[in-house]
C-alpha cells in the first residue's frame, strides 16, 4: 500500500521522467564516483518539490555507496578519509550557522565560480607530486563540511583534493564513494531531526532503487575499461558542469529575489 501511495503522488509521466533521471545520475556515479545527488536533485526538482526528493536521494546515495564498498574496499585511502571526515564534522555546524547569516544565492554563484576555476586549473595539467599533509586534509574536510552545512554541497573540495593528488583514478574514485557514506549519513540524520524523513520518502526510495542499481552497475562496468587519462578528463568535465549548475541556481535565485 505504501508503494502504491508513493507512486500515486506522481503521475506516470513524472514517474518515468524521475526514473530516467535516477538512472542517468546513477550511471554517472557508478563511473566517476560522484555527481549523483546534485544531478538527481537538480533534474527531479523540475517536477517535484526538493523537500520531497532530497531524503530519498540521500537514501539512494548511501545504498549506492554501500553496495560498491566490497569491490573498492582495498582501494580506499582510509587515512585521508578519516582526516576529511574529522574536518567535515568540524565544518558542518559552522556552515549551518552561515546558512542563517548569509544570503545563499550569491554564495552559490561564488562557489560555482571558484570550483570552475579549480577544475580549469586541473584541466591545464597541474597536479601535486605528493598527498596533502594532515592539516591540509583536515582543512579540506572542514571546507567540505562548511559547504555541506551552508548549501548541502559537499563534493567539490574533496573531488579537487583527490584528483589533484598522485593517488590515481581507482583510489580517488573509491575514496570519494566511501567519503559520501559518512557525509550522506550525517545529512540524512539532520533531515530526520527536522522531520523530513517520512514513510512516503522511504517508499519513493524503494521505487527508484531498480533504476539506481541498473545505472550504477552499467557505470561501474564502464569504469573497469576506462583509460586513466580519459577518466580524469571526464571527471573534470563533470566537475565543470556541476559547478556551472550550482552557479546558475544561485544566479536564477538572485534574479528571482530582485523581481
């Protein structure tokens, strides 16, 4: 009955569209290790309210990460992740306070512009010869947590962190996937405290699961045959696309507020 109720809240065209969005975002995530939440939320928000889909997307993100964990466990850079999570725990409450004090829309424009510039720098071929130090890693996690608390966007600093390092494509992808288990669990817990995690949201998560599994499986298979240089270019192009989407959201919100 719950699944039928969740489905009935969406018309069939909306349901098919959302399943296609989840499949496409899951394929991107299975291949690159990131991008699912922002792509899924941005595309489905065209037809559904964000509050109705964000908890389901967080559930799917966690399920997708956990399902991949056995195959990537040995490739995860655990030392870096522990320090990133520590920084994220410190930075997230600060971001929540900034959310209450600063206008979100202009900050999203600034964030998108900064990330686009960082991606362009990496595209030029710049990369570190050694992994960042412990303070640098904690600081990166803190920036990610700050952005997570303020905007619900955690990925860009960590993506730049790994793909600017000598870790390699497989370790970077595995570490990103595992990193999101912690951050999305934190995010889902916060949403639950706000009363936004509902039974209907869980049922919507179950409806979307087949598309999630299929898309991620195909994306992961594509990664196994990917050339490392081609993979890095794909990741940077995706990062640029996501940064433009974030900046555009902020710009549109700013324009709308002025009318």
